[in-house]
């Protein structure tokens, strides 16, 4: 397998002299929204950071945490006069929120999002875009299993990929400034089409989550048989699945509902490969198993070589 070039070894962010944007609006104060707020403040990426969330308890918590410079009462209020607006809500809510803020967007503003699925978000948001507003969708490939305003931290995006999927003919300046924002947070930016994004993330992220949700669910169903030994002996591989399967249920429901075709395609291939391994086990075909495991070990080593696996402590030290 050919591995892509490794990102620069030390691409972590430093505080900018001049902000990228005058006013940055963040709609949805969860893990990603609060992390952007922390990072944008820490690295001086916007003159003013305004946040909004539909839930008053979340807005209150954001005030207590000192997120951004101001908490607005509504998404439209946050978006008014903003230069860059990021939708940090579940994929299925992006269209609704875009409709809510459309009349508040000023000409020349850049609307973006962080959705883990791109094609469905582009289709849902585009009809609401006012004339003169640029749309540059983004997906930071970074996260944890935690949600909510307390979950965010400024170093979440350090040395992580952020994929931009601007529409054909998108305003170059809008794409450049969106890139600068993500690079300012320490991310490594790549540009691709929404369709390609959904296919790639279908195999690298969505399918693994589906498998983790399935395995942990199956183990839970077997709890009576195993007498809770599932938890006791979890270090045998199961523990890593439980971390992934603890991810936000709303977010992941939306991912599967909105990347249906790519996930079903990947699931079909996965089922075929699983059948091959099942057959090898059934017929004692050790050679097939060994060949397969040798190939997959090389992929793991490639990921480590690309710097996409590192201890959390190392990331936090850089914040
Ligand atoms: P999160 O922690 O659950 O936060 C989402 C926030 O959006 C919550 O405060 C939620 O409020 C709010 N919200 C939901 N519907 C809304 C609406 N219609 N109007 C206004 N606010 C609304 O989720 P997250 O992990 O930050 O994910 C946000 C986005 O980032 C998703 O699109 C996800 O695909 C993407 N993403 C996530 C990760 C990850 O690992 N978590 C990584 C990359 C990208 P309520 O609590 O009231 O519902």
C-alpha cells in the first residue's frame, strides 16, 4: 500500500499577530464549537468570537467557561455582521440552522460548517445561501468521545487534517481565509469534493464506528453469558471499541442517515472480506489469516509514521 506524504512534523499553531477574521460566529456549543472557540481565542484568529446554542443551559455554561467574547441569544443574532460563520451542529440540523440565519448574513460573509458528512450538508445548506455569501464546507478530522461545552480544548485540531470541500468555482479568497483559520488552529488542510470526502470517511471513520457500535452492543447482549467479564477483561481489544462506541448518539445517527450510500457500499465490501476470514477460520487456512494480518499491520505502521497517532498528553503539552 502506498502511503501519502507525512504532514510537516511540527505544524502546531502559534498566536497570530493579526486575526484572520474580524468577527467569528460559532453556532452550536458542543465539543467542536467549544474547541474552535478555545483555539480561536488562544491563537488570536478573530477580533471577536460570538457563540450561540439553542439550549439556554448550554449558553449559560458557555458564559461560565468564558468561551469566546460574547454569547448570543439566537443563531441569527450570532451570525449578524459576522465575517465567518461556522455551523457546529449535528449534520441533520445544518439546513435548518442555515435557514434560520440566512437573512442575518452580510454580503461577503463566509459560511462554513464542521459536519462529518459533506454531500448532504452541501445539499441542505446551499438553497438557503443569500446572494454574495460564500460557502466553504469543512470537516476537521479530529474528535473525542465527549460532547457538550465542557468537552472542548484548544489543541483538538493540532496536527489533524481538516478537509475543505468548496463548490466548483468557489471564491478563492474565501477558501484561502478558511484555510488560514484552520491552519491557525494547527490543522493540516486538504481540499477535495464532497463526494470523495464521503467515500473516504465512509471507510476510515463511519464504518469503524458502526463496527464498534455493533461489537459493544453484541457484548452487552452477551453480558449474562459472560458474567460481566466483558468489562473485567476489556484490555483484550474490547476497550478500544468501547471508547469509539461512547461517541455522541445524535451525531452518529445523523452521519449514518446522511452518508447512506457510501456506508452501504463500504459495508458490502466489509461483509465480503469478513466472509473470507470466516471461511479461513472454518477451514483452518492459517496462510490466508497470516497474509491478511501482515497486510493490516503495515497499515497501522503507516498511520503511526504519518503522525496521526500520538498520546493525548503530547497533544495537550502543545496547547
Ligand atoms: P455536540 O458536542 O453534541 O454539540 C452539538 C451542539 O449543537 C449541541 O450543543 C446541540 O444542542 C447543538 N444543536 C443541535 N441541534 C441544533 C439546532 N438545530 N440549532 C442549534 N444548536 C443545535 O456535537 P459535536 O461533537 O460538537 O459535533 C458537532 C458537529 O461536528 C457535527 O456535525 C459532527 O458531525 C461534527 N464533528 C464531530 C466530531 C466529533 O468527534 N465529535 C469530529 C468532527 C466533526 P443540544 O444539546 O440541545 O442538542
